C-alpha cells in the first residue's frame, strides 16, 4: 500500500470517529507559499513552531477532509512530531562529533604510504646482507669461500671493530645477536609490503610499526653501547670517517624508523578512535 493510500485510509478512519476533531491539532496544511496552520491552531511563536518534519504526500489534497476544512488551498501533509523535553536543541555528543569526523576516514589497513614502502623495499636487502655477513663468519671474512660476496665488510671491519676479525676471534657475540634481530625486522618489513600492496590484511600497519620499532630500538642500543664504553669499537677513527661511516648512517636509520612509527602509529590510533566512536554510537 502506497503512502498516500495509507494516510487517506487513516484519515477516513479518523474523521469517522465521534471525536474526530482531536486529530486536527496534529495536521497542518501547506500551500504554495509555505506552512499555513488551521486558524484555531495557528501559533505565532514558541519552541514548537519550528519543529516540523515535512512529509510531502501527493494526492492527499483531494481527500474530502481537506476540502471541507479549507478547499482553496493545495494541501500536502505535515506530521507534527512529539515535543522535546527542552526548547534548546541538544548539543551532539562527543561520540557523535567524533563519528562525524571519522566516518570518512580511510582504514589504516588500506592506507598506502609510498615513502614507507620505498624505505622497507630498499633497506630489506641491506639488512639481509648485513645479517648474512655476521652469521656466516668466518666464511664471509677475508680468506673464506664466501668472502667475495661480503668483500666491502673488510673495510667496514676497520671502521667498526664489532664487525672486525678481532671481535670474532675474541668470541664477542653482539654482532651475531643483532643479526638475528635484523632478520626479524626484515621479516616484519616484508610482511608490511605484502600486506599493503600484494595481499592486503588488516594487521599490515601493526606489522610495519613493530618492525620499525625493533629497528629503532636496536640502533639506539647499538649507538648507546659506544657511548658507555667510551668508543671502544669506533673511537679510533678520524672525525671524517666516524661521521661518514658510523654517525651519519645511524642517524638516518633512527630518523626514518621514528618517522615510520609516528605515521603508522597515527593511522592505528585513528582507527582505534573510530572504532570506539562506533561502539558508543551503538550503545546510544
């Protein structure tokens, strides 16, 4: 049954009752010039004057009820809503405001940051190469059968004794332990790339955030060790070599990983706020 027929049937029933005049306060009439209430129910002002939800129903103007009351007007129907408890419109709740702000927010799992993907893509091979050198010693060192693949590390072993022959011969295990963490970080970084670009999954931003956090923590630990041991592994370098081969790479690594944590962490926080707002809206 269409809406006009439904309202017409309702009016037929209402006007056939002994007290059909009780229906009049709930019906207003609309002319082409605007809202025109019945003369006996017209209000000039007041909190209820602006609280009408207009429902235009074509064809209702032909009903005898309207022609009898005011035949000169082309009518449609206004439904008079129940009055509110206060004349002042209620302010939207914090949850409603937050929902409005976050309703169009793109979920973190679908956001793509090109610079983060580029960083993970470029550094993953370097981290695997570095971990391979540490874990394959002495075969990766000068004189080993795999030395050809890690030949540049002979020079770096002279800059940072942690990678040198003496540290390995003395049984220092920090480089090998850091290499294990390198592999875990790389696994997380590749997981972010796969989860963002190849086979999307919701936890991809969290995986990338975890990998960046591990890299930053390891780099801070690695640098702090040199501070507290008074440069025991790199203090022998000239200022230029120290800056070019040790300070600068570590600073770049820390800045990028911190920026990745900030970006992905912000995406995750926005999703958490959005989910909380949705939950509050459902409880309301």
